[in-house]
C-alpha cells in the first residue's frame, strides 16, 4: 500500500493530477445538476416554488 | 427521407427532452463503471513505463481530458453552425451546453500536462511550444464564446453571434492535432493516432481506452443534463412544459 | 438565394478566410513556431543563430562528461547526420540521459559549440513496461552483431 501511494517517487505529480481531475469532474456533475434543478425550479407555479421565479425570455421554438 | 425525419425529431424540444431524460441514467451508470474500471486499471493493473516509471500514469487522466476538450469543441462548432444556418434552437442549446464542459476538460488537459511536464521534461510550461500554446488558445476560444454569448441580453442574438466565433475557432482544432507533426515541439507525437498501430503496449492501452470511453459517457451525461435545462428555459411557456410541471408536482 | 443558403455561404466564407489567414500567418512566422532546431538545420544555416535559440536532438551515446565537484556537464547533441557539442551548468530533468531526446536553450559559439542555459528532456510517444524495453534492447543488440 505504501509502495502504491509512493508511485515510484512521483506521488506528488500523480496524485495532484488525479485529485484535480476528480475535483473538476465532480464539479461538472454538480453544476449540471444545479443548472437543471434551477431550470425546473423556475417553472414551478407561483406559491409552490422555493426560489423566486426567473422570467425567461420566451420565444416560439421552431 | 429517414434522415430528414430524424433531423425534424431532433428539432422537437419535447422529443429531445424526453429522450435525454431516458438516456441520462444509463449513460451516467456507464460513465461511473468505465471511469472506476479505467482508474483501477491505470493506477494498479498497468505496468510502470520503462522510462517514466509510475509517473507515466498521468496519461490516464491527461489524454482523456485533452480528447474531450477537442471533441467538445467540434461538437460545439457543428451545433453552432447548424443553429446558425437552420435557426434550430436545439442546436444552439447543445452549443451552449458544450462550452463550459469543454472548457473545464481543456483546463484539466493543461493542468495535468503541466504537472506531468515538470518531472519528465523539466518544465511546467513553455510559451514557444506550438502544442501547448494552441491548447491554451482552445481554452480562450471556449471562454470567448461563453463571454460573447453572455454579453447579449437577447438570447437569440447571443446564440447567433457566439455561433460565428465558435465556428471560426474550429480552425484551431487541426492546428492542435497536427502541431506535433508540422513543427518541432517539446510535446511528443500522438501515441494512439492510429488504433491499429498504437505506440503503447496492450496492458497500458486497455485502461487508457476504458478511461476515454468513460470520459466520453461522462461528457454525454453532462450535455444531456444541460440540454434538458436549456430546453426548459427556452420553452417555459410551452404547453408540454406546463403539463410536465403540473404533472410532476401533482 | 434563400436566406438559409446565404447564411451557409456566409459562415463557409468566414471559416475559409480565417483558415487561410491562419495558414499564411503560421507560414510567415514558421521560425517562431518551431520549438527547436536540429543540428542539420543549424549546419544548413536555417537557425536564427544571431539570437538565442533552442537546439534539439539526441544525446549521443558515450558523450556525457561531468566535471567533478560541479554541476557542469558536457555532451554532444546529434540527429545522426550532424552533431554539436554542448556545455551546461545546472540541474537536469529526470529523463536526461545518453540516447534520450534533449532540447537545449542557449547560444551558438564562434567555434560551433553550444552553451546552454536551460536543458529540457524530450521523450517519444512510445510507452512500454521495462521487460518489453529490455527485450527490444536485446533484440537490437543481437541484430547489430
């Protein structure tokens, strides 16, 4: 285990790379989910929503 | 007429919304499994490199990140072009969604590359290296497209103007890819440019391909989720969205 | 021409214009886009020798000579057609070694030797386990005998 963590002397570089990658991927997942929840939240009929309704500009989709 | 019909279906917001909702969980599960397997394979199963030892394991996060950063740009540019030419709102929704995700993976490719370069090459960064600088330009293009879009209050205008920058920036994609062949660079040539003759042994290659597949599914999941959100924003007055909301909250 | 057709042509022309400009710019500044110059390019007079530049190639086998008690090192950079002797004082990257790729930033001297201020290691795109590398090495040695 100790040998595994040491990464043949490259521990600092290998674990930094994997750590930053894990962080950015997790952040991406969280941001996408938050983006979706907010879009859904903005649609809830008045009185039932927790957040104030954002009034999106509406255009007919073709 | 199958192609035309598909094109029309993909232009239908409720169809795309429901399709994304159906696909999402499966894509997500696939991403988790492949990334877990790829990480285990890369850190534990793959042998150390003859030259770089265990330091070479950074390849398993660096290459997939760089691949997604480029692939996302091509997707964004194609979607932006389709949206610009055919006035297709779903295509703009895809282009909007691809930008922040692609930017984050490009950032990862730059950072993991720098962290890998320090012990092996002896430097984090070289301003004169064509591969490194063109990859940085890719990040700036993503940020430029996002900023340009955000600078318009009118969503339609933002979509159309930023689409032009997104499409023009695609010129940088072949420059990034071929920089290591056209010019002398510190960065080495491509390891898996041709799948049939990779410059890496099988036991090192399999975890890498697994990781690339996992990152691709992860990217797909992120895009599906964000496109769903974009559709809800853009269609908030449509009957089907109202039904969706009242149905969900009843 | 329909408006859709016009938009298609417009975006096509803009991309083509930018692509051509980029190609011309990269061609005009080619010397600045190159990260390093090989000994052959220097011998042919294609390197900007009047200012500092980078020399790239392989560290010739058996050429590395260290000065004892200091960080000074001398070696030969070769592309197997031409060679240039290099001297350097400072820290070396992990991958520096004989038979390995190297990029040295510095100045070409009057006598044709090169004084480096910075040494970077350049490796190729091949990755393999140590056993495979040894087997390859044995195969190569057997082939040359």
